[in-house]
C-alpha cells in the first residue's frame, strides 16, 4: 500500500501546486464562472480528502494489502512510522474540522453583532427596498448574509451614484443573498486559516471570491445595463466591509468592469461538457484511495 500512498501524495501535490496555478491563469472561467466555481470546489474537496487518505494508507500499510484487510489485522505493535502517520492524519483532520466550526461560529457571531449595530445606527429606506443607509461619506455597499440579511449603503454611495447605478448595486448585493454566496466561500476561508502559508489555498480563495462577484454581476445585468453597473463599480471603489459581508466592489473591480463592458463569449457546448467532466473526475479522485491499493 505504500506505492498507493505515494501515488495519492502525488495527486495531492498536483492539486496543491500545478492545478490551481493553471486554473487561475486560464481565461475560460470568466466565460463560465458557475462551472469554474464548481471546479474550484471539487479541487478543494478532493485535495483535502485525498491528503487524509494518503496518510491513512501509510498508517495502515504494515497490516494488509488493502484498507479493509489492514483494519481487520490492526494491532498495537506496529512500526513507529505507521503510528506517526496515523497521528499526523488525525491531527490534520481535527485541525480542518475545528477551524471550519470555529470560523463558522466566529463569522455568525460577528454578523449578529454587526446586524445589531446596523439596526441602531442605520436608517431603513423604503425607497431602496428596505436597504439600510449609514451616515458615512466613504462610498461603501455590501450585504450581510444570514437568516435576517441586510443590504447596506453608505451616504457616500447615494451622493456619488445615480439612481440607476444605485439600483444596479442593490441588484448585485441581492444576488449574493439569493445565491448564499457566503456559504460558498466559507470553506475556503477555513482552509486558508488551516494552511495560511500555502500559496494554492490563497489562490483558491481569491479566485472563488472573484467568481462569486462575477456571478452576482451577471445576475444584476439581467435587469440593468452593463455600463451602468460598471460605472457604479468604479465609483464605489474598494471600500472595506465587515467580516462576513460581501461587497459590490473589491480588489478586482477593474477586471469585473472590463468584463461587463466587453462581455466574453459563453463557453461552447463542448467546452461546458469538458468542464463538467473535469469536475466529476476531480470529485471522484477520493475513490482512488480505495482502488489504488487493489491495483498496486
């Protein structure tokens, strides 16, 4: 099974180095952000599961030719490296789960506190379909997801944007709330907290954040002109938002505005099918942890 473990580790290295860099450099995700987002999710899930499988395979290697047979003959007097692999695998699993739970709890707590503060200092505007307006000169527009979501605009946004641009920004924020994009990015936030120095994790988080902004842009332009939303993004700029919030603008405003003004061609049917095949193939990689010992 050590050969199978080596092959699994090779898969993990590819998913943590080559694949994220190639995908981040590709141009097609801007043409199909929903499918690209599925692929990033599959890569993140498969990478974590296969890494755990590789460690478990090393730990079970002295006791049998497959995981099932090794579990049947498991004993306490195995070699030290087997137990070291078992403890390391367990530590990584516990780290992933505890960070995910802690990140979720912290984000929910911060959102609740911020929601309470907004209800005290912000003014609910019926003219803006219930959006909250805060008296702040800096242009800021964001949404606060959750069971009781809030869309927040600063007075600076209302002073700088036209009525059409404000409506486009509101449509963008409500697209985030309707699709629950906060749940999409939350696992990548936890993964970044677990492996803060891993470049692939930072790349994945940045790319996922950009893709969900593109998805919200695409939904907003169903009812609003592309140039109107693009102008609004330029004017809003890169204002800071609280933890757990999703902003209309951000560090990739120029990329998104250019995409709005010069929309790329949608992927062909063949291209879309190829992406779906890639998603299914990557998501099925954890099955290799069970099959490889039988083949090797």
